[in-house]
């Protein structure tokens, strides 16, 4: 009931959609929409024809979806820069080796995939969900805790209490995760204060800045488990916090049974499951 929304979905202007509807009504000799100051409403004739048209368009969409699915030569995966750089880029070759006849394409971008427009088979996104029309599989819950390099920790006495963090260089100090974790640790932080410190928009960059000794970063342990194991990052606390986010594998519901998507889903869930670790021992309540 909104020509502007329809125009956005179709990649047209609102005026073009309105004009096409006008031509259709003139050709039929029947008004399909009733226009008023608030927008448009279906006429009785429009209401009668709507179910059949919806089924027809769904059938067309399904036919083209099946046609796209028949192309098994390329698997295109979209995910965030952080997940690509800290985990997926290191592991994706394993999927390709299990499927030697398939080319695997990774798109690392933080904008949300539009499956109707983007040439993407599956996406891995961080959020709470649900996403209408998309099948989703939880890969892991997002927990976070402060970390730094061993050298940075040593320079500050080998131990940093939560109340001392605000006195130290903080990486992305205005990130919303900071006051959340500190509050649960019993430390109040003025969220309106503009604090000094390097500001990075991507956790992948924040983790590398922490490893370089530039300060304390709020990081997700699972994404940095290899760097923690190799001694490049250390925890400042056993406390883990969460804001209810998770990493999810998503794709259009109607493509659930596409063979290459099934193979990728099974591989990814097994790979994540075999490596998942909660890191520190204490998880703060939601």
C-alpha cells in the first residue's frame, strides 16, 4: 500500500510505479487502488485479484531462484570485515578443498546483504534476528571482554583492575560495549564524555591495534582464540558480557535445499562447533 516502498523494491522511481499502475487501470477499465491523502488502498477489485497475483509473482521468483541455484560453479559468501579477517578467511580454503569443482568467493563488507539484489548465496551477519524471509542458524553467541598485548599488561604492572581501565589508552573508547562491560564490573563510565584514544570502526582493526600495544580493546574471545593461544593477546578479567548478539548464517528460506548451500551450511556448523570456546570462565548475567 505504498508506491514509494514498491519503487524502492523494484529499483524504479515512485512516479514510474504510479504511472504504470495508472496505465494498467486504464487498460483494465477498473480501478485497483483508491488514493487518498494518506496513501493508497486496494479497491474491492484490487483485493479480489491480489491473492492470484501474489501466487504468480511467487512462482516467478521461485523459478528464477531455482535457475540461480542450478549454478554450482561458484559459492558466494558475504560476511562482516571482522568475521572474515579473524576467522572465515583462514578457514574457507577447507570448504573449497572439500568441493574442488567449486569456486568460492568471499565478500567482506559490513553492509547488510540484500538477497533480492546482490549476487550472494549465503551471508554471515551479527545481530539478534529474526530476519523475515531468511533461514538462520546460530553460529555462536557474541561475548566480549577487555584484552591487550602481554607487553602492554607488563608495562602496567602485570594486572589491570576494571576501575583502572579508564585511566589507560582505550581503543575505540566510545564503543557502546565499554560502558556495558564496565557497569557489570561495578565501574560507571560517562557515556557522553569524549575520551581520548584511537577510534576504529571494525573489531578486526581493534584487535590488531591491541596486539601492537596501542591500548586496551573490547574484543570477542572466539574471534581471537588463536591470538590468545599464541600469547599475542591476554584477558584483563575473567568476566564476559553480552548484549544478546550472535553470529548467524542466513540465506533465503526458499533456497534451504540448494545443494551447495546445504554443503556450506554443514561444513560451517561443523567447523564452528569444533572450535568454539567461551574463553574466560565468568559470564555476566544478561
